[in-house]
């Protein structure tokens, strides 16, 4: 069994109530849940929240939600707590899907999980997409990732990495997509680790893994997954969808 958990909270300094914002006439959290269910490798999709409004909205569209404490450090910790409440065995895979990505291709999840079939000792994987929109290279809301020749993550940053010292250098930039897969045992370990220094500086939970000496496998996908950070992102993404700029399953 492979469980997808979607951390979802009401409070946000930039976009309060984002999970229930309408995207193509449906709450964002509903769209994310329905897309996760379309993956060939996901057995169940569960919303992890600390808010009654989100919990009820999920129930209204026939989804499964779990209530967690309000004082958890991050989305990763909320996923870990939910997995614990669901009593997921240590050798099973848990997928963390950020709840602000309402237009992803479910095949992304299959690609994310594939490395676990090839490496039984793998602890964690994530996704990257080669940037085609130049705006995203310098936008701090679009996280960039660098990885080695074998696909192991070197660093994640809101800054432009790598930075070409000589302007004419030809560089491929990769955007990190907010999907993670973990072995349950490792997710439990991760939740127990102290927050990393770079994690706190960049506000990127995945840096906790690297700072504590663990490896993350990066899978490069051909499918983009635009995130909603601000209310004005919704019409922009809806326009891209209607114009066929990326492919999704409806």
C-alpha cells in the first residue's frame, strides 16, 4: 500500500484559506486529492489538517481527512504525524503532496515512486522540472535544485542556482516540485530531527534531510506542476491550462 498525504492548513501570511480557494470552480484541496487518486501507484489519498473548515470540506466531497495538532513545525511533520495516526507500517512508502498544486499530472507520482522499485535501500525521493519560464529562475517562490550525476540532491534554494559567473554560460535550471516519497521508517526519523540552519534560513523543509547527512534522490520529470502562492496565481494558472500550456488529467 502507498499512501499519499496532503498537508493542508488554513493560516497563511500570504494567502489565508488557500486550500478552499476555488480553482476552475472546485476547492483547491479537492482538485489535489482527486488528481492523487488517479495515480496508478497511490492506494489512498488523505488530507492532513488542523482546521475544522478544511476537514468538513474534504468530507463534503467524499475525501478522507485526519485532524492533527496545531503546533506542528512544518508540513513534513504534519505528514509524519498523520502517517503515525494511520498506523502505516515502517516499510511502506508515504507520499507527501503539497496542497497548493492543483494542476499536476498524476503520472508524476508514479515517476516519484519508481526509484523505490529499483533501490530497496532508498529512503527518500523528490521531483524536478527543467525550467522553461525564465521568470522562475529568479523568482524566490520557485525553488531551484542542483543534483549530482547520479541524481542525488546537492542543494535546494530560493536563489538562482547555479549562478553563472560568466553571463554567456549555458545553464539548465531545475525547479523543485513539491512532491516527496519516503519509507515510513525514515519519515519518522526525519520528523524527530532538529530543524537545520539552512532549513530555517531558506524556509525549505527538505534541507533538513541534507543537513543531517541523508540523501534525496531527484527524479527529473517532463511534467510541470505550477504552485499557487498568491491569489493572483490562480487566474494565471487557469489561463495557462485553458491555453494548453501544460497537460493534466481532469
